[in-house]
């Protein structure tokens, strides 16, 4: 039985395009048909740019017919709707930006375009990337393709669901506290969060600027490595990008992990972990050991402080970043008599509940009298969390853990209890505080058929080793070849 | 740690957010619960620990001072709810 074109991995589709097996227009049409067929149930996309996609695909075919090529020439991708796309509506999942058309394109998206991508559309997200389930979207929730009654994870839930339901060959997401890795885990796809400073944040609408990093959701590790190679690198528009050269990640993959030391942090294998998640992750570690990795127990003693540190630091940064939405320069503007009421009403009516909650918390912890007790204290404990990782990475090359304590939960299950929702990010948040890199790789299913993710974490700029180990594990197991 | 509705009202004003009475009551409870959870940080000894506002070793990133075209006025103001002659139009700033 031959595969439909939308079922191909990115690297297989690219090779087939090069051989002339089919055209970029045919490939793009296959993805657009797939979107038309299933997105009515999944709701992964906020905007589908069908006409633009077909025009870009035709241009790609034209370039290829003239003997040109490029790493993503004619490959249809999706982009999380927190990344600016010139001329294409960018909402951030918020009603406050319902009609916002950016006048410029984010560097990461620009680099994909320069490499020849076809843009299928913009994917759903928790409002301003604040959430763990994509239920905080100001438009509609996204459903998990494996079980439509469950969440896809968040905040890049639209990107995770789009890749899992094969409505995009891969997608960009953003990860501030786990927002690429969590949906990858819940949706059974690969999710890579690069090190802070590896990918330019220019044109990524800011949430927590010291934590935000653009990442990729892909069908396999090779595709993720290819995409990272395209989007990574220094950018004059983002002075927090590292000048370090970008290795050819996809060429450095191998199936060899012999001699690699992998640490298992005691603090990540605790009570409250769903037994099937624990079993699947332990089995994955056995596979890596069987491939020749050396597995050692380690400790990251400040792990239990990461969640409160995150919710003080991220909300403080968010409250400052979201001050720009003032009803004057862009976005929703209320009908108010004077400028101060216009600020209050535009923001009060334009933002959703979770965004207002985080602005309030962030404003409180930065306010006079509380700054030292909350914000400064959180930044000091952040140092201890970062030191935990630095110390661990003197003993091991990578750290392995579950991505999340459970598999995907039901829509509506946690919407009224913000703290319970925040706990889904328990195992992903520490890495953002430390600025290091991590990946979610499918490692099995629970009794209900819901995907489980293995998290591998690496030191700052350790993506090459991270991807090599993830690839070796993936190739030794069948999980990446199962689809919703 | 319990926030009073007066404190929540004050924070909302600092953040320039118009909140309903229901929202004020809801956030008073939820923010109190989150801050109570964050209380565990107070037990960590940090008197000799420097804060980490930012994880990279980069300092003073310089750029060449090269002239380049900037965003045209028409594009820069294209998303404004209200504009006039290339400017953003705002509501009254001074009463009367």
C-alpha cells in the first residue's frame, strides 16, 4: 500500500521532490486536503494560508525545474501563531490581536522561507503562549488527535496536533516552560527546545524574555535536526543569540551512543508519576543502556523549587512585556472617553483570564515592598537550579526523565485550578530556568493508547549530542512510526 | 499570605487592567494560593547567592553603526486603531 504524500517525513518528502517523484504543488495539495479533512475535529490551525501555500509551492517547483535546490525547497510547514509573519495575520491566540497583520517576519520564519518552505498556516496556542493545554486560546481549544476528548498539551498545542494528525510535515513552536516538549509528549511527536540563545527570538512575541526559545515539532529526530540547522545561529536583530557556529546537526546523527553517560535525576522519578509513564521511561533508559550508554543516578536537589521560581520570574517578565498592548499602536482598542480609561478598558476586555492572572501576579511581585521577597528571591534560587544542572553535566553528558508526570488530560479537567495546570510543567520548567537544551521523543503508550514522551536534556549548546542520542533511541524503537 | 480585594484592586490599577468585581474576587483567591505555594522559596538560604536574571555569558554585544532603511511610516502605523497624517491618534490625555 503506498503512502499518501502527507504521511511522509520531511526528509523523505524532500528526497522525493529532488528525484521528481511528485511536485511541491502535489505535496502541498495533499497537506491542504488533509487539513480540510481532519482539522474540523482537531482545530489545530487558527489561519490556513492555502492560496499563499500553493503559490509558494509553484514557485518552489519552478526553482527546482531550473536546477536550483534548498534544504526545505517545497516543504509545507506550519508556524505557531506567536511568530510574526509579514502580511499574514498573527493573533498570539489572543482576541487583542485578532486583526493584527505584522509588518515584518520573525527571523526563524524568515530563515525557513529562505530555505524554500511552503507556509501552510498559523497554529493555535494558549493566549500569548501562557498555558499547558491550548485551552487558553482566545478562539477555540485544540483537540488531541489520539483522543479528541483530551488536550494536546500547550502552549504549542496547535503545532503538536498539526504534526501528529499529519496536517503539516513539521511546525515551529515556542518553549518558555515546556511549551514545545509538553505538546510533543502528549501528541506523540518529537519536540526540540534549543538552548537559550541558539535561535533568534526576533519576531517572537515576547512572553518571558529570559526563558523564551523557539523550537520545532517534527515527525522524527532527523527532521528536527534538519530544521534546527536552518533556524539556528546568530542574528543581528537579537543580541541574545550566541555567536557559536551552527554544526550540521542532521549530518552528525548516528545510532551510536556507546560511552555516553546518561544521568537519571532522583527528583524526577517520584510519587505522583503515572505508573505507565514511569515504566515507559525506565524501558527507554534500558534501551539506551542496551545501545551502550552508561546510566548513572544523579541528583538535581533544587528541582522542587523550579515551579515557584518560574511562576514568579515568567510572570514578572510577562507583565512588563505585555505592557505594550495599550490600545493605541496596534490591537484591540476599547471605546473609552480618555487615554487612561482606554488603557484599562482595552486591556481588561482584550486579554483573557490566564493572561490577566499572570499580568496581575507579575505586577504584584515587581511592586514596591514585594520585589526583594519574591522576584529577587526567585532569581537567586534560579541560580541554584542552574548550578544543579552545571554540576550534573560535569558527571554526565545527558539527563533523562519523563516529559510530564502523566499523559494527556481531559479538556476542561484543569481549567478552574491554575495551580494544578501549572504542575503539568514540573519536569520541563527547570531546563528553561537553566537555559539549556532538551527534547521530547515518543517512548510508548499508556493503557488508553495515549502517547508518552521521554525527555533528554543536554548542556548549553549541547544540541548535537542531544539529537544523536535521541536519534539512536528512536531508531531502536517502533514508537515514531505510529500515527493517530 | 492572603491578598485583600483592596490589594488586588491596587495591582490591577498598576497593570492598567479594568477588572470586574467577580474577577477581583477570583484573582484574590487564586493569586493568594499561588503566592502561598511560592512561600517555600523563603526557606532557601540565599544570602550569598547572586541572582540570575539572564543565563548567557554574553555582555556588551556591539553592532556596527550602519545606516539602513527603517520601517516606512505607512507600515509602522498600519495596525493602529486610529491614526491621522502618519501619527497614532489617542483619546484625550488632559480632562477639560
